[in-house]
């Protein structure tokens, strides 16, 4: 996917550029909100549809799994048919799927509708970032815009539980999906008025074999993690899943290394800076989604808090993410990504370590402090990861960076839910706190991984040119 606008279009004014950023941020708010807003409603959905913990995990991960699988192909479609057109198609698909979710009579229908939501969301995330990059030709202005974009995305992810809790206080779980309707209507109108159409001068071919194999790989990995506690980690079915995932991964690498225009050019990962940004994106979203799921189940099942109280408890996380994301963007624009990455890793690690000794009676002050630390770490992480990935490639390939890092984020979201859910699937309210301790250790480990990514982003780290003969 490239990020080259139509050559005949004149440069946008400053007001128009920032309006375009605002419209893209509105769409990203939707994508992020629906990644986490469902978490706080899982107990209510389970009661309403008779769904166990495993099916509740699928309700969350059906969305993120499909979203992660289709992001890159959606970006290629946008290059070919026009970014605004695909962007608006994504909004319409997302809106229709939200209506089906709100009316779903069973868990199976809800899971399918969540997958359809993921298809719509896949047309929003990489396209929105490509539009932002195109609208901001100045590197410093672009870094600020990415910081705001990351701030809104971080706010939506972190504010999901609070928004969900407030809706559930007076309505049932179906309101979690009805709320999308006015936002989608506003985004469709504003995009038609303000967002200019753009497409690549030479659109990349769709890589259907690569797309199919990537979907299979992600589905197998996440599926085994979700179903493992039920079927047994050493059962024949699980062993078959491991083998199938390994074969599909090998086939994906083999196919992509031999295509002229692959879905995911694996040689891009020869750059330690770009690879580090992708790994960092996975780690950040594993930490965030594991923390949100564990928090929701712990407070509602073990401590018998209401959904609204659970949402309010995540307010320190939302505030930390919202305040620190634009600050991080300014830091990246002035001095590069290393310092905010170090801060992100340190805060995430500290937040996870606060709860590795969680009990049914852990102090509320400690809980809120841990959530605040995790939110601060999340807020500092997004802008440097996105900026590092974008700047690790030529400007014409900013869309590739956006698509790959967006894929990594959603993969991290799916893995975080699957890993955390697998730890507590078979536990009751009294044993939940102890069973969740490895999950908080996982959050801390993700912080350590971000510290290693910060080391890779130090000044002077070589970044191969993906346009060169060695890295396409």
C-alpha cells in the first residue's frame, strides 16, 4: 500500500488539513472503542445469551481477529479504488454490523456480526493513517498529527470500559452497539465534505493466497489459545492445531517470499527499527487488552462491582492514556521515539508488577494506581511506535507501515484477550484473583519488551531502505 495522493489535487490549507485529521480520528475512535467497550458488558452478555467464558472470548476476538487479518488487503483496495471511497464503505459496513450486533438473538449471531464489524473496521484504520500522512507533508506537523491520532485511538481503547459501564447502568448490553449509530452518521457526512479522494498512481495487486494464509494463521493461533483450556493443551485436537498453525505459517512465509507484490513484504522486517516497532505494537496491545479483561472479570465476579463502578475504576487508565499520548507525540517530534518508549516500558512494567500478588481484598488504591500506570504506559507507547514504523520506510510506503503496525495492534488485542481468558476460564469468583496473577506478570513482561524496543530505536540504528534492491 502506498500513501501518494492524486497529483492534480492542490495542497490543503492548514485548517483543511487539521479537519481531515479530525475526521480520521473520529473513525479511529470507533475502531478502538469497539475493541474494548464490549469487555465491561461480557458478564451481562453472558447472562443474556447464555454464553460461557469461551464464547465470550470469541465475541471479543471475532472482531479483532478479522480486523487484524484484513487490514493490509483493505489498504491495497483503498489504493486501487480510492481511499475516501473505501473509508466510507468501511463506515457503512461497520454501521450495518453494529445494528446486527444490537439485535443478535444468540451468541453465535453476535460472534458472526462482530466478525462483520471487523471487516468494516479493517477499511478504516490503515486508510485513516494514510490520509493523515498525506495531509501532513511536514515531518514535525506529521508527528504532531500522529500523536493526536494515537491519543484519540488510545482514548477510545481506554474509555471503552467507562463508556460501556455508563450505558449498562441504565440500559442493557445491546446499547453497547446502538451507540455507534450517531458516530457513524457524523463520520460519513464529514468525510464526504472534507476528506479529499486519493489513490495510488499504480495500485498494488491483491495477494489472495497471502491473505488466505494470513487469516488461517491468525485464526489457528488465537483459536488454539481460546479453546485450549476446554480441549486440553496436550490433547490430539490441540496438537493438530499446533501443527496446522506451524504449517500455515511456513506456507505463508514461502508464498510471500516468492510473490512480486506480496501482502506482507517480509524483507521489510530486515530493518531492526521497523521490526521493533511491530513487536512493540503487539506487546502494548497484549498488555492493554489482558489488563482490561482481567480487570473486568475480577471486579465484577470476585468483588461484585457493578459495570458502572468497573468503568469508573478504569478512569485513571483512560486519563493516563489521553494525557500522555499527545505529550508523547510532541516528544517524538522534538527528540525522537526513544525516550517515550522508555517511559512506556517502565510504566507498563510497574503497573503489571503492582498486581502480581492480587487477592480478593487488594486495596482499591493499589488497583487504581496500577491502572493509572498502565494507562500512562499505553499513552506514551502509541505515537513513537507508529512514527518509528512510518519513518522506517519511504514516504510513498507510509500506508504499508500503517497497515502492518495496525495489524500488529489488533493481533496483540486478540492475543491479550485469548491469553488472559485462558488463565481464568475454569476458575470461580474465589480463585480468580490467584489465577489472574500470571496475567499481570504478562503485562509487566510486555513493558520489559518495550524497553528492548526502545534500545533498537536509539539514534544511529540503521534502517534499510525498503525501496532498495535488498529490501523491497
